[in-house]
């Protein structure tokens, strides 16, 4: 399969942000969850910040931009997936 075909699901994905404290910095990642198969996820690290508040602002901004869809925000039932941070 081509990369274009493999990534098509991202157009309909729900986007969530994840903030973790890693090596003295607040690391922000975006989590893309396939709305048709909630076990299909992609975690993309987008940056790190010196404070948690700056990380929250950056995460909110990036999440809003990544989730823009003229059809509205895509949602996944939270009971459909379960991923562990470990």
C-alpha cells in the first residue's frame, strides 16, 4: 500500500493532546485516533516546553489546528479504546 492510502484515515481521525514531563521539559504529543477503528492510533510528538502552562497552550493550539474539519469535530466513543502510557 502507498503512504497516501495508509494515511487517508487521518482525515477522519479524532485528535487529542497528551502532555508528559520528560527529562525536565513538558513534552506535547498529538494522538490521532481512527474513528472507524479506535485501536488504530498515531502518536506524534510536536514539541517540548519549559512550563506546563506553555505546554497546555501549545497543545490546545496544535490540537485545534489538527482537528479542523468542515464536517465538525470527529469523536470516538471513549469505551472503544484503551491505551497505556507505559
